[in-house]
C-alpha cells in the first residue's frame, strides 16, 4: 500500500493543531506567541478554539505581533505584563531539538525576546516539523545563533574561535548592500558552527565510564569537569551556552537548555528555557510528541 507523504507546511499545521489541543486553555489570561512560519499555524489553531477576547498574547518580536494582530487577537508587549504575572503557556518553534529537548533557536533572529517569553511562562511548548527532530544539536542545523552588540562583533568572533568555533560569521541579508541582519534590539547575529553538542546525560555517562576505567586515580566528579568542556571542539550543551554568554558583548545565546517551566517553578523561578514537550509534524501526517524526561528537582 502506498505511503501518504504530506508537505512540510502541512506537517507544521498538523503539529500546531495537536499542540494547541493539548496545551491551550481557552480561559487563559496570558499566552506567549513565538516567531517563525510554524507559529502562523499555532495562532490559526488558537483562533479556531477560542473567541475569548480577554486573553492577551505576548509576542516575541515584530513578526509574531503582526500574526497576532492579523488574527484579530489582542497583543500585549512583554514589558507591559503586570509585575509577577506569569504566562499560562508559550508556543514557539525551533531550528533543532535534541533527545532531551534542548533547542537551538534564533534562525529568525528573535532569540533574545524568545528566551524572555519562554522564561516567563508556566510551560513552553515547541512546535516544529520532522526536519527539526534530531538526537543531538548541530546534527542538521549548522550553527548557534548569537545576538551581539554591533561594537563587539569582532571581539566576540575571536572569543568564539578560542572556544572551538572554526568560522563564526556575521549574518547578512541576502542582498549584501543592505548589510548585517539586525534584531529587534538593533543587535547583530553571529552564526557560530561547532561539532554536535553532547547532552548532560552524555557527559554523565562518559564521566562514569572514565572514572571506572581510571579506578582510584580520578573521581567521577573530576572527570565531569573535563568531559564535554571543549576538548577537540566538542562541548556539552549547557556548558557551551554558559561560556558563550560570558563573552562581553553577547546579549543572548540561541541555545535553550537547563530547566523546563515545571522544574523551574518547583525551585521558585517563573519559567524555564526548555520546552515541556515538542510536537513534530511528520511526513506521513502523524505528529511525534517528545516530552521532557522527569528528573529530581
């Protein structure tokens, strides 16, 4: 029997409909709306499920605000949220997602505001198509987007090379005469290639293996400080994110890692960078759902 294959856009729509069915509450007060082509289908699905005009939608940039307005929904700027108010949910896409739901975002140059919104939400739900589902970050997507002050681009580029990125480049418009891409903050984007990133679980497993092989000569904790710390350019995802963020001139890093919203709120924060679930529209019309692995808080 022939296998049905749908288009990428149809796959995005299928993932959006399923994610909204599972995570959108028509009685919500505040909902975050991310950037990118997939989010158009999320807003479309929300509009079909709710006519509640009291819901306010927080965009992650100019493009997502336009999508909200064109759908007849009510936008509210992030910095207009009442003090202490938390978003009920935030929907956004990703450029790549690994097995542990770490994400690369920023292909559309909105990573700073996307991270602000994700960290203000009770839960961040990722919606994407099958091309974005990989076992490790930087498997298919080639670079880490980094939002950088224009004055510091060369300083940051040099520091990235020290960390092991062979050829970081300033993102430019298709027409060279228009110059570098600028974010909503008027910053530039540096796209930095690295080898595929290890997950925290990879590092933990490697630490145990190395410590066991070394016997009494080295502890697992000591090995853990070395494994995934940039040897031969190979990094663990959370450690690399921290190292890049420490570079003077970097506003934000397009790696979303660490806690998801549920775990972050359990320790007293508003929300987390990682999604609680990722919905991938597949070529056969199905939707693959990856959930966050449960860990002790």
